[in-house]
C-alpha cells in the first residue's frame, strides 16, 4: 500500500510541476526604438559625414557629451516619391564611437560638419510598451517600445520620424 501511495504522490507531483511550469511567465523588456532621421534637400557632400552626440537628459547647456560617434554615408541618396534627395541616418556606416541612433533616455545633437550645422533633439518620449509577458522557456520573443514624440530645436513633434531639411 505504501508503494502504491508513494507512486501516486510522485505522479501527482510530476503533474503539478508540469501544470505550473506551463503557467510560468516572465517579463521580456522591450528595446528602445531609434528615431527615424532623414536628411532631405542637401547635396551629397553636405551630409556625407554626421557627428552624433549623446547628452544627459535635461542638459540645457550641452557642453559635455557623454559620448559621440562619427557616421559616414557611402551609399547613393535614396529615391523617395517627392523626395529624390533623401538620405536616412540608418543607412550611414559607423566609423568611430558606439552610438548609431537617437533613442529615449538622453538628449542628442546631430552635427553636420560640412555645413557647420547643429540640430538638437530633446524631450524624447516613448509609449507604454515597456515589456511583454512570455512563457518562461521563450527566449525568442522581442518587442520594441516606439518613440511617440520629441522636440527638435525646441519645437514639439508627435512622430517617430524627422526630416531634417536644408
């Protein structure tokens, strides 16, 4: 009888473990979306090299960058309907530094050395998609928290895309 009872207990424990493990959920935290940046109306030489600088959020003076990167565009200008002279920052190649795009959590500057132009991005806000719940054994699921709005040179914009014009 003890043997039967012990076998039944083991069977119940295994069934319970299988049932609880199928209910197990974990949080997968979402990546930050990069602001989609396009340069339009510029001749190729004006936007070939871009310097991207990252600052502490709220740094009004912006005299000390946390880090910076140099990006170079070696590809031809993208042809978009109505905008044949458009080049996207995402198509640039990183030549120094580690930051490749503008994201939530910092203030940013894009500097165009060929035309000595500085463009400031502040107050970047994301949506509420901070994480998703997935089964514990799921290591494949990914999510992105999209940019909802930002300020460019102090002007508020509700979008995740910016067209920097000449």
